[in-house]
């Protein structure tokens, strides 16, 4: 099973402050912001 929420929370706890989504769309950016709105997200 996918543990997306837990994975993102662990990355933030380990110090991640910025996430980059590669490719069209912004689905993952939205999911990350719902999990932790303090991190920065961007798409390329």
C-alpha cells in the first residue's frame, strides 16, 4: 500500500522544506500542502 502521508511527514520531520513536482499537473503539490502547509511546493 502507498503510505504517502506518512512518507511526506517523515521527510518534513527530517528537515525537508521544499518539494518539487516534475511533469504536468499539480496533484502532488496539493497533497503535500494538505499534509503540511508550512513547506514550499513548486512544479517544473
